[in-house]
């Protein structure tokens, strides 16, 4: 585990991989099975958990909270990340007529209170604004962050899916550094390497988080020419590196980016989680990295 940006006297420490709980409601686990899963990924060095208020139709945080309640002491070993800023039409949601974004002060404050209640926590380690809001008022968000910080409800703040200009805008209103930008990175979609998003992260020494590392499974199941090219190249590299799977190679490929993204794992299968962590032992060359780039693009470098 490594300490990143510091806020006051409280350094932020996250694990190299983040365990994602987006699909927790689909895993059909009992509270004890959820606790066991947490203990298992802790043993693998994954102490950071990624949540969001909307996951599982506003149920995932509650499911996590039920597990944590069985062993309250385990909370001290974890870094809990959650997100807010999206309102969904849902029986458990805020009662809106259409899905939309809301980064207003009142919604941020209420979302945090609701998340704390659902998870049975006193404080969130890292709160992210889930999506850029076209009506985003940076001063209003900054004010909400300040209130949450002073109340001891949130330790650190960051964003998700923000462009470099949106990140810079919000950062310009804050006294403390944003801790991360959680963005999509995979061999199907690595636009953030070209649009300045990861350049800004590297400039500010802010480590991003990478979601959808396997492109929602498309990397393994899609039958397009692009997917077939990628799988063939990833398999060849897996054999060269003596990797356990092409998935391992993908995680190593993402981690090789100089902004040093932390991959988010979406599986509730501890064997797959263990396999993913094995990517930490892989040492990919620059040429191998570009072979994946070329397979994705369908042409050589300019």
C-alpha cells in the first residue's frame, strides 16, 4: 500500500488494486459470505473498496454494511470509497422522474448521510463525484466538501469520469488536492490516454483509478475483428510473460501507464481476484505494451 496525496495530517493510503462492489447485489451472498469475501481480498492485499450510492439500485451499500456489522473491527483495515451525484429512477431512490445528475450542495450532503447510514459508518475515506454534471457549480461543490470535511464525515475527495478541464475547474476552487479521477481504461477504450485526462493526473501526481478494465467482458467474449486481434495479441504476450491469463496481461498493461492507475476489480469470485493480483508480478516491455495498442487500433504508430 502506498500513501498518495496528503490532506492535513491524514495521508490517503489505497491498495494497488481496488475491489469493486458494483455488482454486489448480483453475487447472491449471505452477510457472512460477504464478510468472508472481504477477509479474503484483504489477505491478498486489497484493502480499498469501491462503492456508490446508486449501485444495486441503492442496495449495494446496505449489503456491504450488513457484512461490516458482523465484524466491526475489520473497518479499521479498509478504505471505503463511495460516490454520489447521480439520481436514478428507482424504488429505493430519491423519487425522480428521469435519471439525471445532481452535484448540488444539498444532494451531496444528503447522499453522504444516506451512504453513512446504509454502510453503518461514521466516516467515508474517499468521496467521489460520480459523473460530470452539466450544471456543476464548482463553488457549490467546494462548499459541500468543506462542510463534510469539517463535520468529520469524509476524509478525502475526488471525482469520477471527469475531463481534464472539469478536474482543473473543480480543483481551482479547493484548498486541498483532489485524490483521484476514476475513469474507464481498457484496450477497447483508452481515450483518456489521448485527451489529456491522464496527462493532467501525471502532472499533478494524482493516481487515477481504472474502471471496466476488461471492457465489461467484451474483451473475452466479443467476436469483432478488434476483439479477436486483441485476444490473439494478449494471449501471445501472456505466454511470453508466463502469465496465468490474458486478464492478468490487461491489468499489467493498464498499470504500466505512467500515471499509475489503480485497477478496479469487478468480480466476486475470489479465485479471479487472486489471479488479477498476480499482475503485480508481471513485467511488460514497452514493445509488448505497444503491441496491444496496435492490436486495438488496427494500425501501427504514426
